[in-house]
C-alpha cells in the first residue's frame, strides 16, 4: 500500500487543510472530477464545441423578428431551420473535407471544429411557421419571422343575470 496516497494534497502540491464544511468538500470534489473529465478531450473539448456553435444576432421591428447566424464554411444544404411549439431550431453540420492526399499528410495542428450543432430560440406565441423565411448568403443565415397580429382588446358589457 502506498502511504503517500493517504496524504491529502492539493493540485499545487501543498497539503490540504481539513474541510470545515461538507458542502465545500463536495464542491471541490465535483470541480476536480469535471477538470479530470475535460482534460481527456484535449482540443476536442469545450473550446472546439464553442467554436462550432454559430454566433447569432436577434433584432426586431414592429412587424418582424430577424435572426442572423454566422456559419462560415457551411452551405445551404448543411443547415436546417424548423419552428415547433414557438421554438426556432437552427441545426447544422460541419463536415470534414476529405482529400485524397490526406492519408499521406502528417497533421501537426488541427484547430478547426467539425460536427453537428443546434441553436434554439424561444419565440413569442402565435407565429405561423408558414410565414417564416430563411436565406443564406456567404455563410450568413438570415431568418425573417413576421410577428403575429395582436388581438385588439374589446370592452365587454356586464349585464344583469336573467
């Protein structure tokens, strides 16, 4: 049995103090587990996923909502837009470009991200999916969503019961 494994050390090599709070100890242990888990991914971890998810802008006028998303390197066929239960979903897939000479090539650094991504936005109720339009130009997806007509309020007269 290795006695050194019984001595509580911190990540920097200094001795750890006994924990005063059970929750403090639990919090540090969960943080340590997440650190160890993400360390195994290298460059394919959280940073690569964050690079894959497109940046979006949402703007609105009196008549419509406009969503634009940057999708460099993607074509129209790689993107899918859907609207269900007032949730707009943008799904895309960035595929690895296969080259015939790639097998002979030794890669020293790969930072480009590949895979499937989703972006979901909740929209106001009452939007008709048939009126939503999406276009893509030079890697920028533009979705135009007409706002539903607001129901006008009506004063209702209160009458005596018969």
